[in-house]
C-alpha cells in the first residue's frame, strides 16, 4: 500500500467517524428529550393516581342518606364556611337509572354568601362525590336595607347572594335484571 492509498483510506475513515459522531449526537438529543418527556408524563400519572386515591378515600362507603348528608355538611362547613345546612334526599327510580335528588337548605338566614364561598361549596360537592351534579341553583342578591329597598347597582353593591333553591342530583345506572 502506498502513501496516497493510505491517506485516502484514513480520510474515508475520518469522514465516516464524523458522520457517525453527528448521527449519534442527534440520537442522544432525541433520547434525552424522550427521557425528559417520560419523566413529565410519569409525574402527571403519579399526581393523577394520588388524586384518585384521595377521591376514592373520600367517596361514600354507602348509598344511605347519612353519608350524603355528612358529605354536603362537611363541604359547607369547612372549605366554604357557609354554616349549617339541611339536606333532604329523595329517590326517583327510572327504567335504566336511579336518581337521588338532594335539596340543600342553608340555615344562615338573610346574611348571604359571597361568590367564592358558593363556588368552593359547589366545586367540592361535585368533585368529591361520584356522579353528583348541580341541577338547580337559584340566586338573588341580598338587599341590605330589607325587602322594600332596591338593590344597589354596579360596583358599589356588596358581593352577597342568597341561595333560594339548590339541588344536586346523583344519577346511577341500574343493573338489568
């Protein structure tokens, strides 16, 4: 082998090495990016599993009225600070499903509630109880001077609302017999 052939051979090997290096670097970046994506996905799955475990732990252990009443009273008392409530439950069986309707009455009087209190109560009541949805929510602004006085308009009005009617419904499928 002469020097010129050896030089061409070494140049070919160097070009092949540079090509292999660039190929491996591009795949290394892809693998690193895929690893980071999997770590993020794993974190999301882990947080979802924790959330489901908490929701399962807080789920009712029975379909009796006591568990539903305790759930709604806990949501009104702790996160929303809306005071004591009265829960009336009635069942309405249908052909393919069974509805449990919960009528909520607040014992706070004419004091009224802020929107963030109502939002916290409604959100937690629906989130922590499976298949429970708000079906009726009637609100009216609280007039500060009594019944005859007109409600203030605009931003000067206080953010107080009275819940005149609130109903939740839990719809459960019925097994075919």
